[in-house]
């Protein structure tokens, strides 16, 4: 079905063309916390971000690794907005994968080499315990939904099959 192919293509473009996600976490008392984060992703649509270990969202994740997040282009006109809503599970990136994840993150987030050079840290920085302590985290998506832009009588979303998305 042509519409299905377009939906997967559009989902991939949303991920490729944006740099920020809004991550929602919850603490043990049921209090919600949302934070904007820059991200990168891999061929399996795992998402990566870096944060301080003592940040509120990481404290929440340590207690409850279930998260949700949205990716969208906030600079678009309201009538043209499109985006993804994703549920996932967060864990710290394994030290054996860290060098590759860090390199891919900086290349994705900082397209301009001069800007990348200004901000890029070596992967070993994310192994140190000097204050502030930063680590890289991976979000493994469980469900991905995309706004149905063809349904004009209200808001509807379409479930994106992650295995099909990986083929795009």
C-alpha cells in the first residue's frame, strides 16, 4: 500500500531531520518530568543521549527505565506539524559500545565540523568520575507512533512497525 510506504518514509525523515527529543520520565512518587535532549540513533532505531548522572531525568530512569518521548519539528507551521511518539526502555550504554556511540552522536548532532570540533569530547570522558559525571544512555524503542496527517477530522496516530522501519 502506497500510504504505508509513505508513512515509514516520513517517520524516518522525522528522525533524520531533527536533533532533539522531549523525554518524559516519572519518579517513585508519580511525579512526571520532561526534558529536551539532543539525540542520535543507530540502524536498529535505538536512540542515544548524554546526561549528567545527577540530573532529574536520570535519577527517575534509575528507578524506572520506562520512558516516552516525542520527536517533532517545532519550527513548522501548526498546520504542518508532524511527529513521532515513542515508548522505550533506557539503559546506560555498554562500555564496549561507547566509542562508536559517542562518535556517531557527535556526527549526527553536530553536522558542521567546526561546531563539532568545539563541542566533541573523547569517549573516555564518559568513563570518568570527575564532577560533573556524564554518561551515554540508550533508549530501546518498544512502540513508535506517527501522527496520521491524512485524517483531518481530529488527531489520530498510526503504529509504526519497528522491523519494517529498519528496512527504510
